[in-house]
C-alpha cells in the first residue's frame, strides 16, 4: 500500500519499509518534524515505492529524500535507492539498517553514492534521527537541482580539440553525449550547424551551438563560475586538488570569506583516479570523481566560492594584502593566500610523441578514453600507483594492457596491493626495462617503437597512456616565494637556515636598512605579528617581513 498526504505542492520525503509497524513509526517520526514543509509518502513494499516514485516523476513532483529499509523481499534497499536515483538523482539517499547489516550499508556508499545509513531503532529521534535528516534536507535545499538535459559534443575520433572538450567536460562532471561527425546523428548536427562549421560542436540543450569553443566559453555555457564575487577575501586558495579543496572546506567552515581558484577542474590529480583505495574513511575505495564531487559540495556548503577554470599567474605582497593575478587578466586580494597547486605531468620524451597528444597519446587520462579502448591493446607507461591503477582500470575494457616500466621492478614505486591486483589480471603484461623510443602514425598514433635493454622493436599501438610522475608548476611565482632547486615551495622546517627561521634573516635585512637610514641602534625595534603578517616597527617606520 502507498499512503499519500495532502499538500501536493510540497517536496516529498519517501519512506519504504516492508515491516508495517516500523513503516508507520518512521512515517510518524517524519511527519512530526517535517510534515509542515514536506509531504511524506510511505510504502510498505519496494514495488509500491517504485511505482509511487515513478508517478511523482511523471507529475513533476520534487523528491527531497528517500529512506529505504535494507532488508526487503523483492528488492533490497540498496537496489531500491539505485533505481530511484535514475529518476531523482538529487534526492538524498538514506538506507535504514539493523546493526547486522552495516557492512552492506558501507558497501552501498560506493554503489549508490549513499548519503547516509541509519541504524534502527533510533530512540529518541531528536538525538539519533532528526539531526541526520536535518543535515540531509539542508544539503538537498542547497543543491542546484535544475534539470540539465545532456549536452551533445560532435567531433572526430582522433581530434585533439575534440578530446580537450570531452576531457574538460568529463573532469568537471558535466554529462554529455559524444557523437562522431562521421556517423548519422553527428553528421545531421554538423549539417544543421552549416557548411564549414568548426569541429568540435557543442550543442546545448536549448539548441545553441558552440563551434570549437575555448575553455572559458565552454565553462560559461555549462554554468561554471569564473567571476569572483568580490575583490577582497580573507583567504584565496590557489588549486582545487584534494589539498586546495580541504583548505577551502576548513577555511570556509571557520567563517572565513574564502575563494578557491582552479585552473582546469576541481579534484586535481585525484579527480582522475579510477579508484582510490587508501583514502581515510572509504574502506571500499572511492572513485576520484566521487571524492572530488563530495569535497566540492562540502566547500560550497560552507560558503566557499569556487572559480573554475581560472589560472593564477602572479602573486605579490601589496602593503598588507596578498594579490593574486589571473592569466586572463584581473586580480583579487586577500589577507592570506594558500598555494595548493600540486604538480603537472612530466612529458615523455621520444621522437614523434608530441604530435599525437590527444590523438592516441594521453597524460593521466585513462578514465575518459577507457570505453573507446574496448577490445584493443593499450600501452601504459609508468611504475607508480597512478600507472598501476590505470592498467587495472583499462584491463576491464582492453583486450590487453602492456605496462611499460623503465626500471627492473615495480616494488620500489608501486603499492603492494596494486602489484598483487596486476599479477592477478591475465590480460595485463608488465614489460620491465622497457622504454618508448618513438611514435608514428597518420593523423593519430598507429605505431610505437619500444626499446627493451637497448633492443628496439616496433609494435602496432593506438593508445598510449603516460603516468611518469610530475613536477611542481611554480615558475610563475617569480621571486615572491622561496623554492628549492626543483621548484617545490619551501615550508615548515625548510624555512630554517643555520638554526634560525628565514624570517629572522629578513628582520636582519630590515635592521641593516634602518641602520643605513641613519639610525645607529639597530636593536631599537618592535615586532608586530598579527593576521596580516609580521612587521618591524622602528619609530614611525615599518617593514613588512612576512
Ligand atoms: C591517476 C592518478 C591516480 C592516483 N591515485 C592515488 C591513490 O590511489 N592514492 C593516493 O594516495 N594518491 C593517488 N594519486 C595521487 C594524488 O591524486 C595526489 O597526491 C593528490 O591529488 C595531490 O593533491 P594536491 O591537491 O596537492 O594537488 P593536485 O591534485 O595536483 O591538484 C592541484 C590543482 O591545482 C591546480 N593548479 C595548478 N596550478 C594552478 C594555478 N596557477 N592556478 C590555478 N590552479 C592551479 C591544478 O589544475 C590542480 O587541479 C593519484 C594520482 C593520479 C594522477
């Protein structure tokens, strides 16, 4: 049976439990607290529940949360939530479990991106039920729930600009449909866009067509925010990988006016990981995309602003402000700037390879391209975890994965769990002491020259994924920030020289300057340290030293 209440215009909370007593009790608790703002829909079987959800979808009702019991005969709670998610992707998903089923609930966190699981019974609800659901409904209220029909991207299979558009959309979590210009549906859209149009085409849900859009145009079209709301913040975070997102969450949650500036897509390198298994709190692993999405939502929830894509290319101290300049013009300032710019991929050096980037040669891009590698042989270069993960992931699609390793083993650079996974996969072959010596092809990668212990051979190859480590991209910092010889920004103990922090050297330099200005007593100064930094005060003059 399905029980409906009045107030058809309110958003709905759905609850499904096959035990009639429990089902009524859940609905009663829900009504008591949320009945004023939400309509409570209760079902006693998964089938009835699904029917109700489908009806609501057709009617255009809004569903805020779905609570499903784990143990139901026809369809368990996880399956129910998974099916409901197709109809209401933004509804918060809560699984109701008994203590014995918590393992299943933990697994469901990954399967259906479960938002919470609740142990039954929850007496008193004020302590054990309402705080959880308050949080979920609050999150739902903040979600941008506008329906987005799919974008369509039309291009050529081996075109680097097409790949760039697809990669940008995928890494920014924008769903799209990829159509080849050579196939009927794609060809029709190309025809409609007019003779001589430039590929790739991005066809928006309202029919607007963008021809070979640049990143800024594309970002604006898919609703990414690139314009800062103000010109002065408490904190500017540069870089939206896990470190930057973490910094933004904690700064914003402390009430600091925070903006995060990301050059390409939030999630950074981690966003490209097919499965991260060693992240605290995810015993069954989590995909990089899911992790990035959750972190981004968390930062937004606390009020942080996220600008994507905007690249920062200057940083300077101007009085007590720290000023960050954008590559495409404009600047913003803050009391503090956090640099979380991670690293950029090192390029593999071999004749011909650069000609095929985005056309068979990919840096850290196994996720987007994997489905296209079905039943083909692929080559992965690298010996660390990212290469290992890519090999495991690609092995689900490719007929064979060749892992090319320069050294004589994986043990030094790859986690043990990944080495074991690779060893267990029949379609992954590890080639030790092997390097790529060259690449060739007509319009896209077709052949690789491999060198094993100095002996060269040429093999047919359409796909090469490179994961050979990365280096800090910090040259844009100029003289402002101290770095080591490899470009890493000095922090913590690295700022200590001869037993003293570098700050001390700067104080000494300011003292020298003070002395040169005619004051004989280089020790008559005060140090003022506040949230803007540290200043040296000599009479009415001051020097900012940090
Ligand atoms: C495929 C893959 C799989 C991985 N798997 C694992 C794993 O399983 N477990 C694990 O522990 N680690 C894994 N790693 C490593 C992990 O992802 C990184 O250690 C982590 O992402 C580093 O986080 P970060 O925030 O410091 O930097 P990054 O993730 O590198 O993020 C830096 C961000 O800053 C942005 N940026 C850089 N310069 C600028 C600028 N000037 N202006 C604006 N933005 C800028 C970049 O675009 C980037 O988004 C993996 C890495 C890869 C590539």
